[in-house]
C-alpha cells in the first residue's frame, strides 16, 4: 500500500518518492494505539497484582473477582485489534521490503506469545478464580496466584517489548534502506 510519485529536487533532479498510502498509515497507527493501550493496561494490572502479594487469601480473592468482572473484556478489546493490525502491518512491510519489517515481525511474534500465554495459563486460572469463595478460598490459592502472576509478567514484558519494537520500526521506516536490508 505505497504510492510512488515523481518529485523534483531543489537542484532540478527528478526522483521517485515512495510514501505509504492512507490505509497503511491508518493500520500502522491502530497497531501502535492498541498495542500501547494493551501494554499500559497490563502494566497497571501488574502493579495492582504486586501490591496484593502481602494480602491474605480472602483479600486477594475478592480483588481478583472484581478484576474479572470487566478486565478480561478490556484485554480482548485491546489485544485482538493489536494483534490483527500488527499482523496486517507485517504483511504490508514484508511486501514493500520495508526497513522496519524485522521490528514489525518481532512485534507480531511477541503479541502471539502474549495471546498464547493468555490462552494456556491466564484464562483457565481466571475461570477457576471466578468460582472461588471469598470466605473460603482454596488451600492452594497462593500457588495458583503465583502461576497467574508469573504468566502475567511474561505477557506484560512481551507486550511492552512489542510496543517498543513497533516504535523502533516506525522510526526505522523513515530511514533510507541500507545495504543490509
């Protein structure tokens, strides 16, 4: 989705300038927006979860059930568009042999890791925790919490790295191709 247009330099030389089309810019912007929102959301949850480490089973269970009321919806509303838009940007940059293709591919791989971790670890635990009793949490609540928090830390670091990779890719896309690209 790029447009080749002839331009004349100040010295009178004719050059062809390739610029991204409006659709490609919109998808790239959406990719950055949703990946950034998702990363920020995960960081907020990470801070909240870290602050719960000193609390007992009843407090942890009650807060988790409040989290589970709507935060899964927010996660889906930001992760799915981030993954889809970033995958589209990856296809476009590969086709255009863009300078940023490796950064975008890394972002896609990291977002896939986030998605897979969520499906394999976090979502099943969320389902179990939704049924926990605040008055009588399960005996193994701390080990379940630890597994969830570790997987969440993996997701958070991966999402933040994906966001950073997209930013570096955007910065790189404005540079002229090198002989290594």
